[in-house]
C-alpha cells in the first residue's frame, strides 16, 4: 500500500485485489485493534508515537519511549499493515491505571481511531480490576478525552516549555 495515501482517500478500510479463476475480486481488509506482535509492528508503533508526540517539538527519536513501556499494555489500530493510532496503559496502583502516549496519524484524525484505542485500553483496565483511569492530556486533546468520558481534575505540567497538560480522570466503576 502506498504510505502517502491518506485514510480519508481510502475510507475506514482498504480493499485488496485477489485474483481467482474468472477475474478479480475485491476483499475488504478490516480495521483491527491489537498489541504489536512483530519487530516491524513495534517499529511502526514507536515511529507513529515519535512522529505525532515528539518530532513536532524537535525531540530526538527514542524520546517517545520510557522505562514503563516494558511492562505496559500497548494497543494499536491498524488498517492492514498500516498503523493508524497507538496508546499505552500501565498500572499506577491496585485500583488505578494510567493511559499515556495516545497518538493518531494526522491524516486519519476524526475517524474514531483514537476512540478505538481508548476503548481497547479501558477494557484491559477493567480486565485488570482497575476502578479508574488517569491521564495527562495536552490542552488541544482535552475535548477528545472529555468525549471519552474523562473529566479535568487539575492543570498540571508544561511539556517542552510550551504544551500545557491537564490531569484527567475517569471512573470505570458502574
């Protein structure tokens, strides 16, 4: 697939040509939400995280990773082999988890891929027995997280001396 093709050009899924006796048939390739499985998928996962969350602020490759990645739960939304959105969850304590590094390919925003990542990570949190989720949202992403059911708890830190963050919370109970 041509990586320059935007999601908007292709819709929410792509079709591949399958040749068979009697002609060509188009078979839809569904959007999937899953953990990275291969070295190539991990590379694509971290590349998207860096491109969306670090590169615009001239941060070097590798700055999109942290020591908690090794024990975190990772999810990505894929269109075939193309990674559209990513996110990570890690346990804070027995009752709470934190979601971090949610990133959606700029060409695919507004199509529900970020929501898919959040729903998948929240389901993992429930399966782990967590009662709540916290996150640190960039100012521009606060409306997205509010739409996902999070509420602002407080203004928190300033990343790279320019990106205001807000601590947000969501209860999973009930």
